[in-house]
């Protein structure tokens, strides 16, 4: 369970889309407050999902080969297959977009980015929180929830694993927020440069993250189902 949560948390924290949205929020006027609202909503989603699973299991893992245990493995398998399919969909869409790119594509992207930045500038903390909920990589969170079914709250290791997952899955956002708090001008320049880079490379990043995590989840669940 610990290794699975570690890999899922790493995939969540490296997923490009929430990072790009968070950069816009934290770089906007009153950005530190908006960033904090984004992080709190992000963490609340993770904690709520984990709490619901633990409430369902009572903090005790189901016996091996029991219906709840098999259901959790099947859910993990389906989630892994979904991530692999999604990565292939993003890869094909990225290839089609590159083939059909027009000379004015960069200008259109700049206009789109400016429009989004303008909307984020006008957003409130509640809007930033809603954005965090919408951009949560729910497929990966579902995989984490299926893994948490194995948690045994009678052991301290399970508590540490769950806390570590939540912290790891939020670590990129926390690092950017702290950067803005302690060095706002330098951080804003660096984060906007990072967002510009992600805008160009987000599709390959999404493909790699989803494919690797999806293959891991499929392999692990098949091994446990057939072992």
C-alpha cells in the first residue's frame, strides 16, 4: 500500500493542469490568498475521499479474496486501464494538433492565455477553491481511494502513509505558495516562465504520467487478482 500511495501521490503532484491553474491564481492580485484557498480545497478533497473510504472499511482492511478486497482490485484495474486509454487519447490529440497547426496558432494560444489570466485576476478565493476541485486528477484520486481500502488504522504505518500521500500530492502547490510568500517578485517571474514551458509541454507530460501510473496499476491489480 505504501509504495502505491507514494507513486500515486507523485503522479498527482506532477500533473501539469492543476499546476498551470495554480500559477495563474497565485500570480494574480491577492494571489497568496487565492493560492491558499486553492491548496485548502485541494487538500480537503483528498482528505474527504480518504475519510469516506476509511469510514466504509472501519479502518480495517478486508480479508484477502473477500468481495470488498476483490472489488477494490477491480476498481484499481479499471482506473489503470482508464489512465492508459486517456494517455493514448492525449497523445493522438497532441499529434493531430501539431500536424494541423497554423501560423497563427501561437497568437491564438497567447490570446487564450491572456483571457484566462484576466478571468483569474477577477476571481475570488472561492473561485480558486472551486478550480482546485474541478482540476483535481480524480482518476488518480480514485486509484488512491481503492488503495486506501488496504489501510489498517491499528498500525501507525497506515497513518503515516495516508498523511504522506496527502502531503506529497500537495507538495508542488505548497512549494509554489511558499515561494510566493517569501520572494514574491522573483517567484512570480519564475512561475510564469514555468507555466509558459508547461503550456508547450503539457501534453507529453500528461501522456507520460498517466501511462506510467496506469501501467503500474494494471500490472499490480492483475498480479494480485491472479496470484
